[in-house]
C-alpha cells in the first residue's frame, strides 16, 4: 500500500503531565479523546508534532504533500511549528501517549515547548495509522545512536526477545544522562559522553573499534547526519553488510535546525537509496555486468547517448576494493589516470594515489552525480545467447530474475579469484599462507620472517 493511500491519524491532544528521565530528557504525557486511535500504531516509529503559535487556541493541521515531501503552505498567523519525533508509548487504560524530548535549551522550538509545557497545553500529533515493522527479526543486533536516537533504540530494546543479543553504543551529554533501558535481550551497553555534540562525535570512531555482531545480524543507526553517513559507509563498504542488514537515518544535522537540515537529509537519503533500484523492466538495449571503473564509464557514455541500459553488480559499488585489499592499499595509477569521464579530480592531487576508501567514495559520487542505473546485489549466474539477443539470469538476494538485452558488456574484471601456484600445496601447514585478497595488515602475521611471492604492484605494496 502506498503512503498516499494510508490513513493518517490527526489528533489535537493536551499535556497531562511530564517527568524528567534525566537532566536533559523530558517525557511528556499527552491525553485527549483521540488517544485510542493510536492503539494500532507501532511504538518507536516516527510521528509529527505540531506546536501552535502563541495565542492560538487550536491546532490548524496542514496537509502534507507526500510526492514533494513537504507541507502545503499555511498563513503565518496560524501555521504550527512541525517537528519529527518518536512515538514512545501508549497506555489505553489511562488514555495517554507519551513523547520524549531532549531539553537542550530554549533555542530549539520543540525543546523550549517541552521545558515550558504545563498541563492543558495543546500539541498536535500526526501519525500514519496501522502497524509497521520497526526492525527485522534476527539473532544479533547493533544499535547505535546519540541522544536524539535514544527513544527509538529504547523501543527496539523493549521489544527484543530473550533469545536476541544486542550491542548498544549510545552517546549522551554525560554520565547523568544514562537511562536504565529495559530489555529481555542479552544487551551490552557502551555509553559515550559528549557535552558538545554540535562540534563533532566519537560514535563512528568507537563503532570501528568494536567487534561487530556475527551474522545473522541487523544494525539500527539513529544519530547526527555526519556520524550516520560515516557509520553506514563503514558497515556497508568496509565490513560488507548487506542493505537489508542495516537501517541508518540522520535525525539532525550539526549547525542546522530541522527545517534547514531536512532538505540535506532527504537528499542524502535519496542518494543512498538510488542504488536500491532493481531490474523491474525485463528488457534493455544493453546490460553491463560489473559496476567497476569499466562498467561505470560504459554506463556514462550509454546514458549520454540516450541508450536504455542497466548495470548489474553482484555486491555493492566498490565492494571488492574494500574486501579484497589490504588496509594501506593505494591505487596503482595516479589520480589523473584513475579519473572517470567528465569527473576529474582536483589538479593539486593529480600526481597522488587514492586510498581504497577514497576510490570507493569517488565511484559512488560518480554514480550519484550522473544518476547511473546501477542494480546492486544482482549476481549474474548464467548468460544465454538467443538468435539476436541475450537472456541474463541473476540472483537478487535469493530471488531469481531474468533480464533480456540486445547487447551485453562483461566488465567484471579478470582478477577476482585468488590464484595459488601448485607449490603452495607442499608448504607445511604450520607456515601461514595468505593470499593478497585476504591480507589486511601486519597484525595478521605471526612473529618471524615473511616471504612475499610475486613482485608486481600488489607484492611490492605489501612488502613495503
């Protein structure tokens, strides 16, 4: 069912009471005749709160344009301030729902409202009716968030069964802000303290230091824009987590109010979601197998020429550069040779060599800038030639797909499978052997001398 057709709950509620969960966290309890309408919603999902202007004794609900993802205009005198929060709980017996607010001073409209809220004060709440899946069911969870993400992480923890394991990394103002989060799961908490979140966060740094939950796993990240982006890139591109293994969304952007940051956050979400496209159309003039340099350059020129095509990538863009390269890896060609068509790198860096992460970021930016039709997680398993066309059989996360194309470009590379000389079989088992695709850093090696077999680019870099 599309969002446009889903019923929206529109409720004018009043403050019943409030309590401080910690010095900077306020829980506001709301009541009203429409509270029972929220009985069929999911705790932890987003809602919209509407704060009326001073002197206005009712909520003037705006209409939301879901196609443009923005509110339709209203006169300033009656237009409420709209903010996104988390549906934190409901108690039908006492006819109340509640929302948690960060009390970070009077500069934020929602924070100021919560600090000054008194019983009887009005607040509008908009929320889509119906149950929805807050998170998928699995065995191991990675829950990451700052103070803004605490409500949704708390809701997930409360819902997890005893059989689940949860690694939780949460950043708050200080020790006094640690909340006793309840869960039946086996949950381990790492609390970080940050009195000035606007100036930066250690969330991504600490995540990279952790031993990540083994598969089957799922990660939920709810924090500031920059932290979410870095954590998501780390899990997806460096650690190989699949798209369905992770939900990551920025709840705010440093230096901006929600009004100003919403556009940037939506744009970033669109860029991330762009590669979710699948082969919904069974026919293309050209199908490209592989989204590396060759595949993307070919796609660029096909798109420039108006030729309908699709790029099938078995993992994610640039995955092999991360999973099959060592930590200190740098490109074998200088930047002026590595650059893709119509997207040169800065002249000042033309003689430099990109790291693997810089190169993967470059590939993704290239796809985003030119809006190339990439279908990730489409592993080609068979290619058949008919009279004047090809049929491509691909696996998309267990779903078998067929794509027809007049022409096929195989751009999957020739160095994806490790190759060992026969002599390797005669080396004693007590001597560690690592292929270049499995080598990451010297910490993998035991004490003693090391022999690097092969004097090409890889061998020389690893020896260095």
